[in-house]
């Protein structure tokens, strides 16, 4: 039996979509968490990683870094990678779009809102975040509607559904109002989080002890 060991901080972050995929697939894995409140532990652990970053997935002793690489690996192994090469490329393009959206447009505002950075959050929201929401959310809704499956690809659920829903859910926890006018995105988030095989994990995730104080949703 294959042994999967996923290592990340005791946060949702960029590993959460991977955790959700494992639970959705009902594939057992070891969920190893590094205490994000103890910098010394991370500094000691960091030199043991291939690229000095997390998450990492260990598969029978072989270590795979980078969240998208891990997600693609799981997707290809368990049929969440699209129906053919064309759809797989479309999935990759959509994931790259999300990453650009996240780091180029949303991060300055989100870092301030989450307390990771200083700045005028109201000014950032009005001048950069909301215009980016309109542009990028409109594209995501268009893509969802074009797929006509309830997911981002016409063939059904793929790994990019987990990645997108998890990031949008993060935004929703801090700025629900920005989703007004985009009910399709909320419906997609709730569709992903509504799978029966995720419910035990989500219930534990939202407890204070399990989640180290992050907001529940």
C-alpha cells in the first residue's frame, strides 16, 4: 500500500486544497504539521527540505515539493486531471491564472487584512482589490458557466476546483461583501465543501484546538 506523508504548517494555506483532495478521494495520508507559531522549529526543519519551502509530499520515501506539482501528481494518479491533454492544459492555465490573481492583485490587501503586513486596508480595498475582484471573478464565473457541469471543466471535478474553492473561501472569510453579484462562486465553494467524505475533516478543521485559532468556515 502506498504511504503518503504531507508536510505543511499548522495552517490551511497552499496545502489545504491537497488535504481536501485526499479526503475527497478517501485516500489515507499522514497529515504532518509544523507549528507555525514556533519559528525555531521551522528554521531547524527548513534545511531538510529540497527547496527550503513547504508543502512537501513524501510518497514511499520520494519527496515531491511545490503545491501545484503535488496536486497534479495526486490528480493524475486518481483521475482528477481532466479527460484529455487539452483539458489538462486548460486546468493548468486556470491554476496559473489563480496564482497570478492571488499574488499580483489580491495579496497586498489580503496580507493587511490578515495582519501579516501594514497598510491602509480601506484604501487598498477600494483602489486595487475591488477592481481586481470585478475583473478576475467575472472571468471565473464565465469559465464556470461555459463548463456547464457545476465545476470548472466540462468533464466534471478536477484538482483545480479544490485549489480555486480553497483560495476563494479564504477571501470569503475576510471579505464576504466582495462576493455580492457572484453567487456562482459561492455555490461552487459550497459544492466542493459539501461532499460527504469531507464533513468529518471540516468539522475538526473548524475547531479552535485543531485549527490553531484560524477563523472557521
